[in-house]
């Protein structure tokens, strides 16, 4: 559920993950023998693009590798097969490149496949005994071959928020910029949720740390999986309780309050560069603004 009808990329066209099939050997043999089944080959953590589209193959065409059940949509079952990264040629693209090429109907499947591949790649040894892991449950469990410990894929929650002051339509929106960004680029504030912290507390802490602005009311907006490498961006609408900005100078070099008129004029002039349409940051800003805005990174 989202608090608005503003679309959020990667989130609007999910597949059925059919988790109960991950241990169903008979079912697996049946769908793997079907030409209707699709396989996305992941070499290390890269995917092949052919003419800008993902190179889905049939099970018969798929190389040997770790099978990952992604799920089912519109009656079609999709898998990933993870192979060694040495199989990746020059037309194999890492996720950062895929994010820009991703189409909405494929996004959730690709993000799922890459997320599992990244997790298996990064999780080499058992955290309890240092033993080796074997892949179980069609890519969704790693089990230590020595002590039997089971490891599950993890997601790191991060909050991302549009902070506003006053009442619409005269309220202003707070955006900040990172020191390394090119001139004119601004975005919503964001940060990781710390252990023991609620979403609301993380929003208030991050906004205060980065901009000096106090936040009271926090409302959930919507979320977006962001697998670079494994974040879940939790979008929030935050009401400011103060207006005087004091940036930390490290994570945020500058922060500004924008009126709708200022944002439109500067975005049209190209002096303000807003985040790309695929990001939840863009969705948050346009939700506040009330309609689409021109220009992007
Ligand atoms: Zn172990």
C-alpha cells in the first residue's frame, strides 16, 4: 500500500514468488522441461543485454549454474541461473547499468535475480564456524555444510523522506545535495535505519543530523527495493517543526527550502537537477509538487 497514487519504479508490477515451490522437486522437473519457462542468466552479478533488452533463454539453452526460482506471472515461470563471472562478455551489464535500462514489467524480476546473486556472491563463509555454504531452496537459503547453520537473504531498511513545512499549497519542500554531486543537483534526504530504531525515529534523526531541521509527524508513503546492494527504501512524508537549516557538511553540503514556484522555475531553467524518474526520491518530490516536473539527472 502506498499513501498516494504516485507510481514507484520497481514496485508496481510484482511477480508471485511461489515460495512453496522452492522445495518441490517434482514441480521443478516439470517446469524445467517446459519451453514456456524463462531463464535469466546472471554471470557473477551481471546480466546480458541484447539490443537493450534482457536476454531471457529457455531452460534448454541455459548454462549450468545455481538455479534461482524467481516466480510466476501471467502463467509464465521465471528462473535465474547464476554462473561464474568469467562468463560475462562486454555486453554483460552490472546492476547500476541495468537500473537505467530496466523496464517496469521486468524490473521486479531483474531486481530479485540480481539481489540473490549479490547475496550468494557476498556470503562466502558461515558466520558461526567459517565453513562453506551450499545453496538450498532454489537460491533462497544458504546452509553451512559443516555446522548446518542456515542463512537467509537480508535487506537493509533505509528511510527516504520529503520534508515539508506549512500547509499545502503554500508549504515548502526541503532538498539537500551531497558534496560530490555536480552543481545544481538536489534530492530528498535519506539514511539507513539503525538497530533498535523505528522508521519514524530514523526519519527524525537523519533529517536533524543532515539539515538541522526538526521533524514531528511522519507518514508512510511507499517503498522501493534498491538492490545496490540490498536496500529497501522506505519513503516517508515528514512535517518539519523548525525551519532554520544547519547542514552537517559531510553527508549534505547544502540544503534548501523550495516553494513550488521556485522548484518549477529552476527545474525548467535547468539550474535545478532533480533525481531520475526511476527513483522513489522523484516520486516523493512529485507527490509533494502535485504533478510531473521537468528535467532529471
Ligand atoms: Zn557453519
